[in-house]
């Protein structure tokens, strides 16, 4: 634990120095992000990670954005079929977690004709938690097709699936819904955390609600044995930021933050699994600042714990 604290203090010093430079002179975080973009462009130009399945004629119409498509090596394949027209393609990618398993499904917001594929994916991979980081409409444009009923007394039907919303709770910046997905005579309960105050291509005004939502997410599922489904509109920018933050938080929980921990390499590695993860400079800076707050909170709690132990031991010694 002491080694973890030393590593965190060292990393925090580095992060604070970078932020100072970013504001005053060299804009080094922006320079880092430009390096990420150039690396991703090189991947695309060299076809380092092929996207042949996404580019098939029958699959092109299933992509919300033509430049955000899953790599063949990390794409989510659907083997569970509900009709003769079902294929194995969905615009979704697996992203590895701390243990190396498929911790996240990063996916686009469903289109009208891919909602059934989205529900097939939830069913096949036994998804228990969905995080949605966009609104249905943003800037006057449709960003995601609804896949649950807007009123609790209603039912959302997408044959052969039915979705009920058993509860909805407003947490301020996000909503928590309990959804019930039914296929034939079987039903499963899913938790959906819907962050509604994250503007497209922008960032939220405050950081703590993001951490509140991710904390609640991990209350519902504290393991990576099955993937957590995270989506926005394209499934890369806001989705990628949440994956990077949660991944780091898991390292912290397991006391696996090493002295060479580096946000740049974390995001770069995720970009080899899903294109354009953490899509904008503003989102990249948000990841920096959120991880910085995580580390500060962790050290503060450690210091408070140490103080409590010292007071307790002092009491035993002197009274």
C-alpha cells in the first residue's frame, strides 16, 4: 500500500506539471493527443487493423458513421440468431480490462434497423449493466435509437424481444433504470445508467458525477467476467473516456498502479481495440483530470485512515 501511495504521488506531481505547462506554454497534453491522432491515422492508412467485415456491402448500412467501424480482430460477433436474416455483424468492439478479459463492449447507439442486433448482443453475452453516455437527440440530430419504453407502464417491442422499464431514478446528471429484457419465456434484469449531461464532442461541466455513475456501475457489477456494455452515439469518444477512467480505477482498487503508469499508452492501447477511443482533445483532457481526482481522493482516504490509526494507537498508549 505504501508503494502504491508513492507511485500515486509521483504520478500526480507529473500530471500537475503537465497541466501547468498546458495552461502556460507548451500545451503538452494537446501535443500528446495529436500524437494519438497521428498514430491512429497511420493505423488506418497502413490497414494495420483490418475492418473487412464492417466494409462488406450488407454491413455498411449498419454503421452509424462510416469512419467509426470495428476492427476485425476485436469486433463483437453475434452467433445467437432469432431469424434467417440475422448475421454475426454489429458495430461493437471488445475492450480488455485489467485482468485481460473482455471487460467492455464499446458500441454505437443503435440505429432503427439495428436495435434487434443490439438486443441480440445483450442476450448472447448476458450483459447485466449498460452505460449510455448520450441523449436520443443532440444538436437537433438523432444520436441513438431508443431500446426501452419511455413510460414505465408501456412496453418496448422489437420482435422477438420485449423490454420493460421496471424503475427509473433521477440522480441529477444521470438516470438509473432497471430494464427487463424478455425473449420467449425467459426474462433478464439489466441496469442502465444513462448520463444525460455530456454534450457531444464536449465534456461535462463537473467531474464528480462521472465518478458517482462509475461507482454505481461497479456496485451492480464488480467483476470483468462478463462485459459491461458502454455506448454513446459513435461508441468511441465518450465511451472511450469512460472505459479509460474505469480501467484506471480498477488498477487503483487492485493496487496495481505502477510507477510507469501512463494515460497516453493506456488510450493508445485501447485505440488498437476500437478506433478513435477518446475522440477529442477535450475528452482526453477530461480523462487526465478525472484520473487526477481519483488519485487525489485515494491518497486523501489513505491519509485519513493513517490518521485514524495513529489516534487510536495514541489512545491505547496514553489512556
